[in-house]
C-alpha cells in the first residue's frame, strides 16, 4: 500500500514509519520539522519506497495514497503553547485538509487524537464514552479543543462524505527519539538525571499519568487502522503512577544523587489520567506489553547515547 504519515519526522511518526517500511509499504512522510527532525527518518531517505515531503499541513496538498496516519501536531505542552494559534490551525486546518484529501482519493484516515479530549477528568479511569472536562479558554485549550474539533471533523466527514476514518485517543507515550528539550515529563526527568541536575516535579507530584512505551502504541495504531472499528479507541498503558513516583523511579535508575526539586504546577494540569482499554483489548486484541521499568531503560539508553554524542 501507499501510506501517508503526517508528522512522520516526529517521535511517534518516525517509529510508525519504521514499522510500515519493514512491512514493505511505500511510505510518504509529510512534516514541516516544527518538532520533528531529519535524523529520525535518516535511515529511509535513500530508500526508493520512501519519500519525504517538507510541507505545512495547514496548506492544501494533492497526493495519491491508500491510507493516511494523521499525526502532524505538536504534542508537548511546551511546544503546543509556544504558538497556540498555530497549534489550533495545525490541528483544525490540517485535519480538514487531510480529510479533504482522504475524500478525494478514497483513502482511510486515522487521526491521532489524545486523552486530552477528557481534560481534567472527573471519571476515572477514562472510557471512550466520557465526554470530558476541558477548560475552553485555558492555556491547554489550543491543543485539547482543537483535537476535539479534529475528531468532530472526522465524524462529520464520515457521516456526510462517507470518508473512512479511524480515531485513536492516545495517552501519554514515551520512548527513544523524544527531544531533549521536548518538555514532557519522562524526557525532562531522564535528561535531568543524566545531567545530574535536579528533577523538576511540578506541584506536589501527586497528579497521576499512565505511560505507554512507543512500540506498544505503534502496534495499537496499526491494528486500529487495519481493523473494522472506527473508534474512538483509547490507546495507552493503564499502569498509573504519581509524578513523584515516576521521578523517584528515574532517580533510582539513573542517578540516585540527583535531587528532586518542586516547581509550580501549570494551570489546568489534569490531576489524574488512566485509560480504560477494554475497547482496544476486545475490538483490536491489543494491550501494552512493555512494563514501565523496561521502557524507561530503553529510553535512558537512547538519551545517554545522544547526550554523549552531543557533548
Ligand atoms: P512530535 O512533536 O514528536 O511529532 C509531531 C510531528 O508533527 C513533528 O514531526 C512536527 O514537526 C510535525 N508537525 C507539527 N506541526 C506541523 C505542521 N503544521 N505541518 C506539518 N508537520 C507538522 O509529537 P508526537 O509525540 O510524535 O505526537 C504525534 C501525534 O500523536 C500528535 O498528533 C499528538 O497530538 C498525538 N499524541 C501524542 C501523545 C504522546 O504522548 N506522544 C499523546 C497523545 C496524542
Ligand atoms: N484538500 C487537499 N487535498 C486534496 C483535497 C482537498 O488539501 O487532495 C483540501 C482542500 O483544499 C480543502 C480541504 O481539503 O481546504 C477540504 O476539502 P473538501 O473537498 O472537503 O472541501 P472544499 O474544498 O469544498 O472546501
Ligand atoms: N511534569 C513535571 N515535571 C516536568 C514536566 C512535567 O512534574 O518537568 C508534570 C506535568 O505537570 C504533568 C505531568 O508531569 O502533571 C505530565 O506532563 P507532560 O507534559 O509529560 O504531559 P501531559 O500533562 O500533557 O499529560
């Protein structure tokens, strides 16, 4: 098949491309390098079945493809809040353009949506039926609300134009190739521990997250894309930790001498998050296989090599 991956030079997208190329597909990677990097796709640049398109997804584009994994959008709060208007444009206009493309060429489109559509949830764990608790005017809204609109667009194109869609609600995912300055919690703590500087826990660290290793997520995305269920489907690892527990885990693993420092909690930071993955288990036969301890080891090793190489 000929498969388009938008945001393919980013963290999740590049891992997905590795799997698609290994399966023998022809892959088109579309990215504007906002948070993505050429080194993530370097190994494929000379491959005749791989094509890189430097393009901003907010602009229309005509391509001929069978499937579209639509991932283009910054995912870390630091990056999506840097230019919030651009984040809304990327998520809304980008998804509109990809749906227009999917409609024209009759391609199946999978949207990388997010657990952020549940906001600061008052239902725990979160099922797909929960409609969320999002602050529409807060600093996270540019991401949360625009992903909600992206989901709306998918379902309206599905109902109105019969576009074949899949919607994944992705929960916190980590792994190799995260940017050193990504700003998300796992990469921050690992980089801090490796550099021997204090690990910055925001608030008192009692807020929770559930962390999925990237290879597990990619497997879930591919099963959703190639299955019959439209979604939305939660994809994440249900093992839930407080942020302080995560800091201590990484501290013990990497550098017991590194301090833990408390910093102010950003506004609208969700207090708890854990996916209910019953749907993914029963409809896709999918569940995560990489425990946090193991995934963290792989992530630490990747950062160790990259930090070593850059110093
Ligand atoms: P990432 O920032 O590493 O990747 C995003 C990619 O999109 C980057 O390569 C970036 O350059 C590209 N991009 C951004 N704006 C663009 C634009 N206007 N035009 C073209 N390309 C653009 O993030 P990620 O963690 O790989 O996330 C991928 C997708 O998964 C995102 O849609 C994100 O919302 C979703 N998601 C990720 C997580 C997670 O924990 N990683 C959780 C929920 C949802
Ligand atoms: N679009 C695109 N590539 C295509 C087809 C459409 O980028 O191959 C864009 C198109 O420019 C528009 C959006 O997708 O901005 C929605 O397209 P649609 O055909 O649904 O709506 P319309 O063009 O009528 O607004
Ligand atoms: N966080 C933290 N220290 C950091 C970065 C993040 O304590 O250096 C916290 C953040 O406040 C949030 C959690 O870790 O409660 C997860 O943050 P991240 O940005 O990774 O993802 P999201 O908030 O989008 O789930």
